[in-house]
């Protein structure tokens, strides 16, 4: 029973590491272009 928990925990950690280390191949055009700061008004954040 305890061995199954340890094995499950190790497999879960391994899956998280494997997923987080995969390269991001999505289109990040909006991120790469940036934001036109002329269109941002001060105090327009919604908090």
C-alpha cells in the first residue's frame, strides 16, 4: 500500500516535469509584438 503511494507520487512528479519542459510551439505573435502604450489609459485597471 505504501509502495503504491510512493510510486504514484513519483510518477505524478515525473509527468509534471515532463509537461513543463516541453517546448512551447504556439503562436505568440501578440506577446512578441508588445502593446501599443498610446492606447493604455492610466487608472484603467479593474481591481
